[in-house]
C-alpha cells in the first residue's frame, strides 16, 4: 500500500517526526451500486504534528457522501462508519506501519468451541470469546478478522466493564439521529402531496430507507455490553465480548491474563 506524505524523508527523519507527534493513518470510503456496497481504505497518509488529519480525509468523506448511501442495506451503514472514522482523524496505523516488528511471532492458536464461546489457552496466547491476548498484542477478533489490536507495550491497565460497546457513542448517536431526521422529511412531504396534490420524487423513497441505519446507529450508541477497557498511553480502547454474558468467567479470564502477561 502506498504511503503518502513521506516523499523526501529518510527513516531517521520519519522517526524524528513521530517523536514530535506525527502518525500514519488510513481513511475509509464507501461506494454503493443499488444492492452492492463496498467499503474500502485509502492509501496510508503520513500526518505530521500540527497538521489536521480530518481535513486530509475530507475527500474520502465526500466520496462516501455522494456515492455511499445508495446500496441497501449496507450502504448507509458503511457510509456512517466511514464518516465516524474520517471525522475522528482516520484510523491510526502507526504501530503496524513503522513501529511494529516485521513479523508477528505470536503462536497461532488452536481454537476450540465450548458452549458457543471460543476458548484458547496456549503458551503465549489466551482467548475467551472474541477477546484475545498474546505476548505482543491485545486483540478483538471476529473469525479471522482482527477488529481491534493494541500493542502490549502501550497498555497500562485492563478492566472489565459493563457499558457501551462503541468507542464513540456520542458521535454514533448523533449520526443515527441525523439519519432519522432526514428519513422523516420525505414522510412529511408525502403527507403534504397526499393532501394537496403534486409529485413525490423517487429519491425520497430511498431517503426514507435511511431510517433503518438510523435506528441501528442509535441502538448501537446506547446498547450495553461486557467489554474489556484497555487503558493505554494513547487513551482508551474497548474490546467487546460478543457472545459471553458470564461475568465470573470473564473476570477469571482477565485474572489469568494479568498473571501471565503482567497487566495491572
């Protein structure tokens, strides 16, 4: 993947910029064609200290705004997700690009299923449900996909919490309400047309469909789940237990993690 913004810089200069607060980020954008929706990532962008990462990602947000909504049902969902990522400055991939080891030497876990919950206990790997800890990373996984990954070196403390699963509930809630508001406008216009006559544009039918992702986003922003809160040098990250609701077992799992990997 191409890295934009490091032209003319050698590795030592990049390290110096990182020490000053620079970072590598990727942006998301969505393109939809009726029943097909595609969520894609941009090239990697090098954002120097003092530069506005949100402005750098505006172009990708515009692409999503113009082309992302028009796929049912995933288009609006992917578009909102892209907006959230881009307006929060993109996804920080500094660790993966520049600071991480060239190869992850963590053992590959032998996954088993017990009572519909994934359990892994091997040398160098502990996993319960969708939460996995290795000697190098804390991760939330879904199948073979890593949804959250935080380097062990950055984590100061781990905590089991029953709370909101999404990391940006306020922004997600606002986005959901905005979609619901937009979806109501065509309904009001339809009632006006029924009472007074006139035309009802077809595009308004599509706009009414925004109520579905709007309700989903609002629900996501208030739904409580069991999560592991990672307190790190860069703030907090949340990893969701997607299946388990057994507080005692989850607490015991985190005690094992603390004992084996030295977390507080």
